[in-house]
C-alpha cells in the first residue's frame, strides 16, 4: 500500500485481487464461502483492499479499528448498503433493519425497548417452555437413534420463541412443520443474498420458479401477520389495562403507532413485527447449529456443560432467568462458537458523504464490506486463534491465554445499531445448549471436514447431521 506521509490513503492506493475483465471479482463474490475468500484476500492484500463487483469498486475492511469506527458513525456518516433497502422494500419489508436517518431513530427506540434485559427476563417462561419442547423433540430422535438435521429444529425453536414474544401466539412449529411459517421464512434470507449480489434485477423481468414461490410465501406471511395485527387491535380495544402494560411486542408497537408523528404506519408496523422473526430466526438457529457442530466433536466440553447444569438447576431446563447468568461455562462455549463461526461474518455499508476516517479517505456512496473474521483469527487478538477453547472467555481461567480481544468479535455488529436482539438470543441459546447437554451426548454423523459454511446473508452449516444419546442419570 502506498502512503504519503500524513495524507490519507485513497481507494486507488489499495490493492485489488485479480478478477475477470468486465465482472471483476463478482464470480468469487457469489460463492457460498465468499466471507472466507474475503478473509484470505485480507491475508494476501492487507486489512484494507478493494474489490470490483462488475462496474462497482467496493472497499473491503478487515481492520478492527476502522470497522468499529464505521459501525459507530451511523446513521450520520454511514448507512447500510442502499441495495439492502431496495431489496427489502421490494419484498414489502419496511423495517428498522433497512430504515435510515431520523426514520431509523424513531423505529429503533421501541424495538430496543421490547428486547431489553428487563423484557427478556419477563419473556423467560416462554423461552423455557420452548426449550422444553425442543428437548421433547430430541428425545423422540434418540429413541430411534436417528441422524438428525438439527438446524431445522433450531429454526422451528427460534420461530416458536419469537412468534410468542412478538405476537403472543403459540405456533408450535417444532411439532407442525407443514402449516407453519418455517417453509415460508426459509426462502427469505437466500433471496436477499442473491438479489443483493446480483448485478441486474433479473427477477423483475424473468422471475424464476423460486422467485414465484417467494412471492407466494410473502403473501402467506402477510396474511398470517395481518391476522395477528387484527387480533391485537381487538385485545387493545377490549382491555384498557394493556395500554399501560402491553403483553407483547405487537401490542407495544400498536400503542406507539397511535401517537402523534409516529413512524409506525401500516407498512412499518407489519415490517417491524416481521423483522423480529427474520432477524431473530436464522441468526440464532445457525449459531445454535454451529455450537452443536463443536460440541459433537468435544465430548469433554459437553460433560463440563452437564456438570454446570447439574449444579445450577434440578429440572430438564433452567427454571428461572437468574439461573441463566450462572451458566457461565455454557455462555463461554457459545461465545467461542460465535468467534470461530459467526453467522454474520460480513456486513455491508455505504458512505453517506465524503469521509476521512482513521486516515482512510472514503468518497460518498462508496460500498463498504466489513470483514470481521480476519480479526478474530489473528494470534495478536486471540492466542491459539484456530482452536476451540471456551475457557478463554472465562476470566478466572483465561490468564494462560495471553491474547484476548473481545472487541474484535463483531458478530452482533456495533455502535448505535448493535443488534438489539443480542441478549434475547444469548438467553435462548444458553438455555437450549445447557438443557441439551444435560440430557444428551452428541456425535456427528458426518466427517467434520464435509460440513461446509454456506453464506446466504447469514452463514449456516451445510450437511450438519447429528446423533443424540440420552444420558443415563
Ligand atoms: C445469534 C443471534 C443474532 C446475531 C448473530 C445477530 C446479528 C445481527 C447483526 C450483525 C446486526 C446488524 C448490526 C449492525 O448493523 O451493527 C443485527 C441487527 C438486528 N438484529 Fe440481530 N442478531 C441475532 C439475533 C437477533 C434476535 C433474536 C433479534 C430479535 C428477535 C434480532 C433483531 C435485530 C434487529 C431488529 C436488528 C436491526 C437493528 C438496527 O438496524 O438498528 N437479532 N443483528
């Protein structure tokens, strides 16, 4: 990289991996492991480089400091890539995730409030009952020693938790997959990924079979959610006390929508309720699946989680929210799975104006990709960075590992738009992983080498099949 003393680095000073004549690096960018390709390029070309996506030159940053600064300076200097908004809006999704500026600020407040620590504590009985359903489901497998595609059950589990928290509805997707949201929702993330990386909106002119199915699924989701909205409106009309104490996220937003100058019109109301499902489902279920991927390879870690569970709670699942905080080792296991296999390893942004940040000059409208796994795999940030060592997250056991930089992990983003669902998802995951390990031994039904990362806006494990064996107590 060429640097003139004191003058900022420009995009033209940065290296670009060799690509094709017209499409540039687009082919690599469409691959399932694009996040790892970007990580490898950071090793080869440095923490900052550019890539060519057809006619667009994008900045890729794997720098911990620059990434943190970009995340912090929102919504003023940076925004999500405008194409994300375009794709979301075309799918009828007007949500806090794709809103910007003042519009975003107004939506963010009630969304964050609905997911704060106090609220999550109140939601705990819902989480516990869904974890119990998950354990019952896994029990049914171990009787027949079945090989299980556990990701599907984790998706159903997160949908069941979120629908009850968001709408007050008990869907029990874990038991009734056919008439559930799951089949519809499973189409959304892959489509977002495909459309964001597409140079031309071909689906608008020549919709494929998948595009047509997506349209039907979006319609079906809209009908189900509109039914929920109608019911919530009736509840609010009939029970005045709900206005002071809404019993779920949808009721809280409906009350918010009645205020003067509210941003919650029909579209944003629908969008934000559905955003809870979209944002909370794949991310949490993928992370659970990646955690199991490691646990199936390290039985001694499962045993340690089990001892912790036995010392903290009596039943099959943690009985109270306060017990979750006591499951420190289980939490450390999840943190370590997130470090090595973040479901959100790259994030897409755009500069709102010409900005010089950390001595890098970024022109207005530059597309920026934050690559976050390069930093988490560096020895200077984490000793023995390639190894799965949950103990590094426990203060008492950490000293033998010299390097430990939690701020390098950006799986939940950062700054004012840090994932508002982080606490909810960590609570769900801790309760689920602890309960599973308390009851079952886990093994992989496939060589770990054959389980691949598939980036479809979030990263999920492909081919993950596991077996459960009930522990005799
Ligand atoms: C392991 C689980 C999860 C991961 C890894 C994750 C990751 C992320 C990331 C990377 C962002 C972007 C943050 C940024 O731009 O700085 C985000 C935003 C968001 N997440 Fe999560 N998330 C998870 C679970 C959840 C859950 C359970 C919910 C709610 C039920 C949720 C709701 C949201 C919302 C509403 C946003 C948009 C926030 C905004 O733009 O202001 N997430 N999440």
